[in-house]
């Protein structure tokens, strides 16, 4: 009898697991080029306050991402806008999304890692989306001394034209633990990274600008223009520990050597 009961409970548990898996929304992650790379630049002075990188030169890329959660879409970072001059993307993000059959009105959330224009410049292409941005960054943008260059790309939301959700800590975006904004301050006061738990590839962490390139990440390098040194170091430590514990893939969004870990549109990681 006990054996029969155990088998019955095991069968029931398996049935529940299969049902839950079948009901889980499809989750995909797609990479886009949202800026035009310029010539390699020396990184020793600006990107290390301890001058750790000698004569190293790197070419920065400007990547942004589409998260598909079932029938709901989220954009993570929006790159440069079309008015950015030589660094402007060759195609706007809405133009690139159109090739996948995704219209701006289909995007429910625009998640912003931080308020720098190479991450916010394309946001205005999604006026119907809810803006998700770190609360401390939002406080700067809406404060009396907000720099115009930082505020301009998000002026539509700052002026009350669209819905905004300032994110103070971590945020479980879809309520099921699959996509989480991680509080990683330091580069800016409200900087966030994004954890996406893909079924096949496994967890992926999109770092925003918590680090700008491999050497930055691996050695705990702190750019001289970061908002807070101690918070930067603590956030890098947090990301490393999450990556180790979850066996997550790290994607450093400005490093050409890193972004290729994810397929470019129209392909998606699953």
C-alpha cells in the first residue's frame, strides 16, 4: 500500500511538473546593434582610476536587447538615438524590430540600465511602454539640477507623457522569477543589470555598464567618471557571485568580444 501511495504521489508530482513546464511562457533574448562603433580608443585613463590597462585600446559596441516573455515584449537599453551623429545606429531599434514583426506598441516595458544617452537615446521610439529605471537615476533626471544632456532622451516620461516605474532595489518584472532587474549601483546612483533565465542557454546577466569590458570586470576596474567607487566594487562582486552560483553567462554590453555570446537578430537565444 505504501509503495502504491508513493508511486501515486510521484506520478502526481511529475504531472504537476510537466503541466507547469508546459504553461511557462516562452522566453527568448535577442541582441541588436544600437550604435555605430568608432575606432578603438585607449582605455587606461578613463576606465581605470588606478591606471591598470597600460596601452590597451578597445572598440566599444552599443548593444540593446529584446526580451520576449510569452506574448509580452520588453526592450533592455535602447542605445544611441538617430540624432547621435557618427555613433548613431544605422537603423533605429523600431526599424530593426519591424523585421521581426514587432511594433513599438507591442513593447510593454523599456528597461534602462542607467541614464547615459548611449543607453537611453532610442527610448523615445516606444512612447506607449512603461519606463523601468533605477529610482536613484530617476531622482537625478527629475531633480532641479538635472543635466539636459541626460534628461533629453527621456523627456517624454519626465514631462508626464508616459508611465514610469522607478525601481529602488531588484524587480521581478513578470512576476515569475524569469526576468529580474538587479540593483547594481556605482556607475550611476541607480544603475541596474538584467538577469534573464533562459530555458536552454541558462541564466544570462546583461551588465549595463557595471563593467565596460573584460579587463574591467575581471580586475574590478572602476572608471574615473563613475558615481561611487565602493558601490561599483560591491556591485561587481554581487554580479560575480550570482554568476557563479547560477552558472550564468555574463554579457558585457560594450565589449565586442562579449556580445557575440548572444545571437544577433533575427536569431534569438532561448
